[in-house]
C-alpha cells in the first residue's frame, strides 16, 4: 500500500468525456476524500495524471457532475520557486490559460485594479448561494467510466441551463449580462478576501473562486485514456508469448486475463509473459489491465489462436480408377476445418470430426500425394502437414488380340488404357494343365510373343496394367491397387498330327483309319479327293471316330485322303495318303475283225471307272505264243503277225495302282490257210497182206487221228488224215 493511499482516497465519481477532435480520450475522476490543493495535486499525479485542466467544452460537462466546490488544476503561483513567472499563467499540467470563468469578484487583487472599459465577457452569471451543502455519495473503489456522446452532452447541458433559468434569474438579466461588460468590483471591502497564494476551486455550477490552498476540498483529476496493445508472438501448439506496453505513471502491476477454454489470471510486473498449457488450436482473448492505485486502466487487448495439432492416422482406405478415399482422426485439441491439398488443388472440409472423404476426378494409375492440414477459423494458424502418397487403380487395357503365328507361337497385342501406368503383367494360362506363366513388361510395350505353346490346348491370355512407383515416391507410400482389372482372351492351339494313316479299298469304297494325336482333340477332319481330276469336289467328313469309310467311289481311281485333328475348330496339320480303288474288269470282249494273221479285239470299259489302264494279253499254247500290252483310253486292240488257223486266247484286265482286275477273256481262231500233208507209211508186217487189210488200215487211221487230236486238239484248224492209194 504505502504512500499511495496515505490520503485514504477512494473514487467518488469518475466519468469520461469523449472529445472527438482530440486523439487521446480524456477521462475525469473525482477521488473520494477532501484534501488540500497540494495534496489533491499529488494524489492526481500519482493515481491519475494531473488536476483537471478546464476548457469551455469540458467545463460544461464536468459541472453537471458537481454538487459542491472542487479543486481544479489552477493556482496563482503554480511554480512558487520561479518568482519571475506571472500569476495565473498555466494550468497544473502546463497548458496555457486560454479560458477563464471567474465568479464575479474573483480573482481578488491586492490593490484595486485599474478601471477597465471592456473586458472579455464571461457568459456565466452569478447564482445566489455557493453550494455549501454538497452531498457525498457513498465511497466505492470501483472505477466506472462514462462516455458521453456530443448530443447527450449538449442535451444535458441544455437541461442544466434551463433548470438554472427557471430557478429565479430572469432571462433578461442573462442577456444584459452578456451585453454589458462584467462588473469589475461587486463589493467594496474585497481586500479582506485577498489571498497571497490562492488556489482555485470550481463552484458546483461552474464559476471559479479563489481559496486558501490549505482548505480541504474534493478535487477533480484527469487522465488520458490509455491505449496500448498486446503483441502475441512465438505461438506454438500450447504456448504463446504475450508482450504489452507499459501503462502511464506508476503502475502497481499488470493483470493479465486470458479467456478461452481455460481462464487464467496473472498479476505481473513484467511486460512479457509466456503462457503455457493452452489447448492446441484454441481461441484465446487476452486483456492486460495496468493497475494503478487499485484502479484498472483501459486494458490492452488481443486475441489469438494457438497452432492446431495435425491429424493422426491418415490412411487410404479405398481407391478406384478415379477416386481415393482417405480417412483420418481428428487431432487432439481444437481446430475449425481441414484442408486437403493434392495435385495443386485444395478441398476445405468444414467439420471437426473424424473424416472419411472420397476425392474424385483423379486419373487412373496416377501417383498422388495428399496433404491434410488443420486450420483455425481465421486461418492464422495451420497445423503441420500430414501427408500420404498413393496411386489410383490403373485402367484396363483394351483391344486385346492374339494372332497365331504358327501352331506354337502367338502374338498378343493390346491398347494401353487411359491414365498412367508403369508396366503390364501378361499371364498365359494353359487351362488344360492348370499351368500359368507370368511375365511383366515395361510401360512402352504393347505386344508380347508367346512361344512353345502346347498343342491342342485352351490357352487364356490376360493382361493387366501395373503401377509401381516405389522407386520414385516417398517412404509413406500406400499401395492398395497396384494392378488394373484383367482383360482376357482365349485361344485354342491346334492339335498335333494324327499318325498311322492306313487306307484300304475295294472297287467302290475306301476306308481310312488312323491313330489320334498325342494332344487333345475334339474331332477329325477327313478330306477325300480324286487325284488328277481338278474339277472333282473334295469330299469332307468330320468325325470323332478314328475311321471313316467313303463309298460309291469310282473304281481303279487314285484317291488322296487328308486327315487332320481339330480342337475347338482349330485344325492341326494334316497327314495324307493315297491309294487306288480296286479295278473292275472290262466286259464283253469280242473279236471284231479276224483275218488269217490278225485279230482286232474290242471290249467295254468297266462301269464307273476312272480313266483306266487296260492290260491286254494274247496267247496260243500250241505255238507257245504269248504277248501283252498296256493301253490307255482305247477299248480295242489289233494283234498282228498271228498264225493262221490258230486258236488264240485273249484277255483284257484293268490295271490300277499296281493292282489288276479279273480278266475278261475270249478265244478266237485266225482264218486258216489249208495245206495238204501227205504221210507215207511203210508196212513192215510179217504177215502178208495184213497192211493192206482194210481193218488194219482203219485201225491205223484211228490211231493217227487220236494222235493228232492229242497233239493239236482245238488249237489249230486241222482235218484227220485219209487214205490215198498210191496206185490210183
Ligand atoms: C464494483 O461494483 C460491483 C457492482 O456495483 C460490485 O459487485 C463489486 O464488488 C465492486 N468492486 C469493488 C472492488 O468494490
Ligand atoms: C468535503 O468537502 C465538502 C465541500 O466542502 C463538504 O461538503 C464535505 O462534507 C467534506 N467531506 C468531509 C469528509 O469532510
Ligand atoms: C480492450 O477491450 C475493451 C472492451 O473489452 C475496450 O473497452 C478497450 O478499449 C479495449 N482496449 C483497446 C486498447 O482498444
Ligand atoms: C518460444 O516459446 C518456447 C516455449 O515457451 C520457448 O522455448 C522459445 O524460446 C520461444 N522462442 C522465442 C523466439 O521466443
Ligand atoms: C507490437 O508489435 C509492433 C509491430 O511489430 C511493435 O511496433 C510494437 O512495439 C509491439 N508492441 C509490444 C508491446 O511489443
Ligand atoms: C502444464 O501442465 C502439466 C501437466 O498437466 C503440469 O505438470 C505443469 O505444471 C503445467 N505447467 C503450468 C505452467 O501450468
Ligand atoms: C471410415 O471408414 C472406415 C472403414 O470403412 C470405417 O470403419 C469408419 O467407421 C468410417 N468412419 C466414418 C466417420 O465414416
Ligand atoms: C502421369 O504421367 C505423366 C507423364 O509421365 C506425368 O507428367 C504426370 O504427373 C502423371 N500424373 C500423375 C497423377 O501421376
Ligand atoms: C510429407 O510429410 C513429411 C513429414 O511428415 C515431410 O517431410 C514431407 O516433406 C511431406 N511431403 C510433402 C509432399 O508434403
Ligand atoms: C485344374 O484346376 C481345376 C480347378 O482348380 C480342376 O478342377 C482341374 O481338375 C485341374 N486340371 C488339371 C489338369 O489339373
Ligand atoms: C516395384 O519396383 C521395384 C524396383 O523399382 C521392385 O523392387 C519392386 O519389387 C516392385 N514392386 C512390385 C510390387 O512389383
Ligand atoms: C461322315 O461320316 C459319318 C459317319 O462316319 C456319316 O454319318 C456322315 O454321313 C459322313 N458325312 C459325309 C459328308 O460324308
């Protein structure tokens, strides 16, 4: 406490007048208790700024608040040590004395002053009785500031002056008073009232009188309204540094009040304070009240947000081709909204809850880093960034095609999807063997050659787009979809060749049989074609058997059979073999022309034969004659250089593919050229006449005929021998 309160002061009334044309707002105070002028000034200087300085403007307002006389900041000899200074020169705060409002008769001079023709008019007229019964309102230490606008101030003033005129003074006198010079002397023995070093008090209705400075009176102090400012610096999640301006005069301490989710009050003598243990992202209002003589001066204010915490558990929970769903937990403390940044874009999420949010409009397979930050309402504070890197699901390839180069190699081609990717996975599955080959190709490839495909298999090709940004992205890289959807296509490879193709024929039909291939097959395709007949249509049969018979074929014809296995309509290589149908014999062989040394034979071609090759033969046993010829196309043949009268055996057959048909035969004799042959017989019998015996001769002739018959038979033309007697 100490010296400050030795006057037992309190503040009776205080109010402030807002003067709009002055930068500093001036406030007026009437402290509790009566003091000498010096004591009053001392108190004003300690607890306020100075005793009041009056002006035309403030004196009107101040008067409204008075109900008794009060010391004001005016003294005849303010600076007593400085004798050279003139009386009534300055106000206590040093302002020059531009304005005076003396009660008539004051100030009192030591000797009568010279007559004054005209003086500056005082517009204040005397009032009957100076207040001696001023009531004192109960003492309070509270400070209450009054701010009066110009209008309310002037209306108060009006009511005051009107009340004054109705209290007995005629308006006329008021106007006279304004026009005539103020009377210099109203009473004759004023020298009694002369005070050497007088102090000035203001009467309750305004005018001033001189008083002995030792009188105990209430007094009016003033102080300019303090305008300071709190600076908030070094703001962290939970701390901030506050700095403020020193208050005017002798400040007892500074009361720092912090309001927000926590309320703090500190009484400090320093001008700086570190506040700790605040809530992150919280909003705080700071007021620093300089306290002087137990009175709060105008506070210095500020508001601030602490830095909000960053979000936790930032995760990617779902991705599609064009969207990413992120989730995170609200951080501890407070915040006002989230800001999600990616790819140069920003999304503001006005919620203070845990979040699942889906970000759309991304490109397939793209690599994105999402940064999530919390911010406070005015965006003055931003949390640290939490970030996560992920990629959208890559697109699906299109136009997947397989073209078989050979039975065992295929070229796979495709069109890349929209968006980004780093490669492709090509999967080749042999469905029959459940065997899969995986391979990865770079992002520039659009085709793959698959070789060594198995025969007769269902092969599935699938291509997926891949993304793998592990080498190019930060450690916090979450991959939910490294592969796009699968595009597939199926092909069937051709079965292997059949084996052991065997053909068997008769005259009209052909049977082919074979062994199936080692690989899968679903059917066989058998093609039959007549050789060397380009116009002949191919006879095709599809069967699941390993044998097929074609009937109603031409005989003696060369047929080629091709057999291939087929799997799901894909044909394997064909195996071929050729054979002939059995030949049929010609019919109706006849001798068309017969001479003694030639025969022309003719015959009919066999029914339903292809262009046959005939084999003609002629023989004669008697002459041991044998000849044969092969002839094309013609159905007759002439044999020459034959022996007359000889029976010839003719045969004709058809040759085909090394096979020969049964022959058609006939026998014909050439025309005979007759020759007589004489036999002379010598009889050697011992019995005479026996040789000439008729019986014997008949017997001999019979024996001869028998002999020739045995030897010649039918083979040549001959007549039996007859007797011709040599004598006759
Ligand atoms: C100030 O005034 C209020 C209301 O008039 C009162 O409640 C409070 O106790 C006073 N404070 C002091 C310090 O007297
Ligand atoms: C203070 O002075 C005023 C005016 O002279 C008077 O009315 C009041 O009674 C005095 N108060 C005290 C406590 O002396
Ligand atoms: C601080 O705020 C209070 C009201 O809360 C106000 O009266 C005062 O004038 C403000 N201080 C400043 C320096 O503006
Ligand atoms: C900021 O505040 C922290 C914690 O109160 C303190 O350790 C640090 O020194 C301060 N920094 C500055 C530049 O004031
Ligand atoms: C507050 O900051 C302003 C601008 O930096 C500076 O001029 C002023 O002196 C500071 N006030 C305090 C109390 O530190
Ligand atoms: C801040 O809070 C911690 C833990 O609650 C406590 O130990 C510490 O004393 C507090 N500091 C201040 C200055 O209040
Ligand atoms: C976010 O998604 C996860 C996973 O689907 C689910 O467990 C969680 O409840 C969701 N949270 C909200 C706030 O929707
Ligand atoms: C997609 O790829 C292009 C070309 O490589 C690149 O410039 C772009 O940044 C990528 N976009 C994303 C989202 O990954
Ligand atoms: C991601 O966050 C880490 C620290 O959490 C930081 O070092 C890095 O720079 C951030 N990356 C981006 C792209 O913001
Ligand atoms: C292939 O796998 C399927 C199902 O997994 C099974 O039914 C089939 O028998 C398997 N085939 C072979 C040749 O292993
Ligand atoms: C991605 O590429 C890196 C090398 O760049 C490789 O080590 C890693 O195995 C790849 N990841 C996948 C899933 O293919
Ligand atoms: C093919 O052979 C099957 C049986 O072997 C027979 O039923 C079918 O008529 C034949 N088709 C042709 C075009 O020869």
